[in-house]
């Protein structure tokens, strides 16, 4: 229900007090004054804080008065008691006068006040009302948090004008929010400015007293499958304002997105009124919006999560291998990022089973304390949180950020922080792989979306969605750049056996075509790099964790090491959560005994001579209205078969056929929502070499990457960098010699 002004006209003491405190204006032309007051009345109705009916009626009666002085006097008698302050613009500096009494606020809620403006000189600039107590809490010094209790917004929307009218008397609206319960004080400042950018306008101030009364506790009852759960709630009032106020939030509620996460038994405080609450629990849930009416007694909001799918029951466990507890949209004051328990709440609220929280440049020396080499103790099965490293903001980050998962030691030898790390990514990977880590580039498309040319002779070879395409990227960013070199290398693993330097390419959080195009060309060169899904929360986006996901198949109890090993083995698919591609298999047509499951036994299917291969997958998708989505069989980067999937959330078993006359990789995708990892079909024991042009594209990439990254390597690492790049050149030249020309799509 709206917050109403309360005034009893028969009690004149408030008016008398206001008349004593506030300056009076003797004469104003009645027509423009009443026009401004009418707009004020309409604006108050628009924001849900209408004038008391008696005040409204009294203002209406003034329209029949012909005397300017009488109208001005009555307007001030009616409206001054509703004012928080009066601002007198008669001098060089605005004079701000308070009401001489304590004003009442709602804790965790908004209240509207009027502001009286006395403007004898006819100023027509913008009126800036502010308060040091309304400064943001995020990124504030720790000792300033307590004093920054106030939220303040000047209402300048329709039907009010954004700037002063120039009338000798007018009224504006300011809305105040209190974070806290109890007595508080604040300084209110006022200035007239010609533009929002003006910083040096003379200002006046007044010290005000407030008493914030407690709002109503709203409890949550959240269940998922009959069990208590955590979920996301985006709470807005009729004006669209978000609760709790974002600028006053500290962890575990993050200030840079509107939702908060609450579990059964937890609460928020809301003032009386009507609200809409958007409820969700990750992309596997069916989002719903509830209406909530809050009065003066505690109330409970009940949310029973409705799912369209539960992949964990099918042994596919969602994860996001790239989230952060510090840096980007996180604050470094009053604390250096947030704590493990805060990050786990967000994972639970988005039903993200595995969260890889990566320590990186910002707040590195504070956040590194949370690395243990195992899942964090705050984990609550099946929600697992583990700290590892993203090489970003230090070391080899200029040649492409690296995600290092399942580390045993988090600090590169030679120091205890971040400044001594190598600048050649391959050196970092060599160290990480020696301890059994699972590694891949971050935000892969960074540096791959701008192009510097095209591989000659490839006109007409681009596939649907420009996948694959043969434009040469600039390699001028921090994504899968040095990746083009590193995938050609093997380095010693924990027991000295050579293993690939790179396990996966990150997908689902940058340009999809650039991500998948790089992956396709690498696969066409025979490099069995897998795809994983990430968000890079809250850097690429602060919307929520788990926007980009990888669903890894783990039978039985979920454990982090088993999950990340499934990721490295490709026993997984990547998705934005709206589409799922499970249980992929491939077999020679008519010979089910030789069926190969994705991620098992190297995902390798061996055949003798050209073969017809049958590929099966269980697919499900959910979109409003249940439109059909094309599910495509991909062979060596091109569409070989296609079926339509009704996006009603029902899992359906799909079959595809492919005729393979050469060693190939096969996968299934729904562009741009989901992609399986590949099964490798080996014909006559030959390596996968289906595209000479892909190898030539990669070789061009090595040269372009060298031209951009050489300057980023320290002098003492440049000889090693040259050797690494020369190795890649030789590898691609050898593949070019072995490969067949790309089979042009029909």
C-alpha cells in the first residue's frame, strides 16, 4: 500500500512550526504556482505517496481564489509541514533550513518528502540534493560504513520538470531510505548546477535528525523437490525500485545485481506496501513472479521450485569453472572482496553444483588464504566450492589469461605472491601440469573477434553461423591467444609422462562464433582439446554465477576431483542451462556392440574403411512458448545432419547418421545454447586431418599471435618463447602436409 503523508489541518502547530523555521514568500503569480503544485500532486501519486485527501481537496479549492498573495500563503500553509527542508536561493550560497524536529523514516524502505525552494532570483538550473551519509557503501572505507546509512533520490520524472522553473516558490520531491533502525543524523546538501557534470557549484547544508522505525520481516519458505533450498529473489515495489537497496548492500548480498539469495527461514525487511517478487533457482527452474503484500505483521513468502529438468538426477552435474570473490564489480573496500560462504550462497541459489572460485590479480594476497588444494570447508553437498588460480593481472596474462584448476600449490616457485610469475603462458602451463592441474584459457574470444584478413582460397567454405570461418583473428586480447601455440605442446605430467599442455577451451561467456571457431580449427588439426563452460563472474557479467556452464557426467557421489577429471576427459557438454545434450554415443551403423560413449576410453571410435556412423543423444530444451530448436550433428566443423527439438522441457532421444570416409570428430550442438564435446572417429588408424585449410588458418594464427605477443614476454623468456612458437609452426606445417582439402559443405 502507498506510503501516505499524514496531516491534520485542524492542528496548526505543525504549520506554525514550519512557518517559523522556513522562509516565507509573500507573492507568486497564482497560475504558474498552482500549475507547479498540480504537477507536484500528480508526481506524488505516480510514486505511490499521494497527498492526504484533505490536503489535495484544499489545494483544489485554491484554484477558485483570485488573489496571488492569498494563494501563495495557503500553498505554504498546506505544504510546508510536509517539507524535509527549505532551500533559500537568495544569496550566493544556498541556505538550507531543517524542520527543527526529528523526521520519521522506514528502515529498509523509502519515504517521500517535499523540499521547499525559495528562488527570488529566478534560478533555472538543476537542484542537486545530496548527503555524505548517502554515499555508496561498496568500496567505502571500513570506518565509513556505519555513517553511510542513508539512501537518497530526488524525483525528477514526469510530470515534474528536471530543472527549477524559475518561480519564486516551488516544491520538489526527495525520497529517503534508511538502512538501519533507530535514531540517526545526516547532513543534507543543496546546490544549483547547470549540468550533471558540474562539481564546483556553491552548496549549502543542514544537519537533520531522523528516527527510522522497523519495517516488517518477510520470511522465506523455499523448497526444491520437497527439501529446503536457497533461491534467488528480485523484489521490486510498484515503482520498480529494488529491495534491499543495492547501494547499501554488503556481502552476502551483492550490490551489483538486483536479486538477493535467501533460504528457508531467512528474511528481508520490507516496509508496508505491494511488491512483485521474481523467484528463480537457476536455468533448470521455471521462473515465476509472485505478488506480495506487506502490512505491519510478519509475513512469509513461499516458493516451491518448479523444474523443467534436474540434470543431477541424470548424473550430469553443473559447474562454472571461472567465478571470482574479488575484483571487477566486487569491492575492495570495506573488505578485500568477499568470503567463501558468500560465494557458496550464490552457487546454491543458482543451483550450480560446482563453483571454481579463482584468485587473480585484485586482492590476490588477501584471497590466496582461501586456497587449500581441496574443496572449501563451507561446501554443503552437493554444492562444492573450491579455490584455484586465474593467471590474470600478472604473469602471462597479456598473452591470454589461464584457468588453472585442481592445483596442489597455488604460487609459482620463486616468491609468495604474483609479481614473479612467468610471462610466457607455456611456462605457467608446464608448472601447473606437473602437479596434475587441469588447464585452459579464459574468456576465449577476447582477442579473436577483430580480424586482420582471411585465409586465401577459402571463399565459400564458411559454414552456417560462420562456423567454421577462415577470417584471421587479430590475437590482440587476453583470451585464447597463445592457445594457438600451446595446444601443439606436450609437457611432463606429475609422473613425468608427457600430457597435453592445454586441456580445454573456455566457452559460453564471450562471442560464441569466435570461441567455437577456434575450437573447431584445433580439433580439425587433431588436437583433442575439450570445451568447458564459464561465466567469469563478476567480470564478463555480474548478473549471476553459472550463466556459462559445463555439465560433467559423474556417476555416484559428486566429488570435485572426479568432476574436473570428467571435464578434462570430455565427458561433458557446455550450455547456458536452457538446453541439454546428454548421453551422447556413436557406433558403426548396425553394430551396437562397438558403441562408444562420450568421455569413455578417450571418446574414440575405430572403424576400418569408410563407414556409416549412428550418433545418439538425449536432448532437452525449454523456452517460453515451446518453439522448436535445430539440433545439429557436427562433423569436422560442418553440419552433417539436423533434427528439430520441441523446446517444452521434455527429454527426447535423437538419432543422427553420418557417412565418414576419413578420420573425423563428431559432436552435437544447438547454436548458440549448447554443445557436446566430440567423439573421435578414427578410420583405418589414421590421424584426424580433415582440413588442410584449418591447419593453414592455425599457422597464420601463430604468426599473428607472435607479432602481438612478443613484446609481452620478458627478455629472459623470449628465447624460450621463440622455441615454443617455432615448435607450433613446425607442427602445423606437418599437419598441412598430412591433411586433405576441406570437404566443402553441400
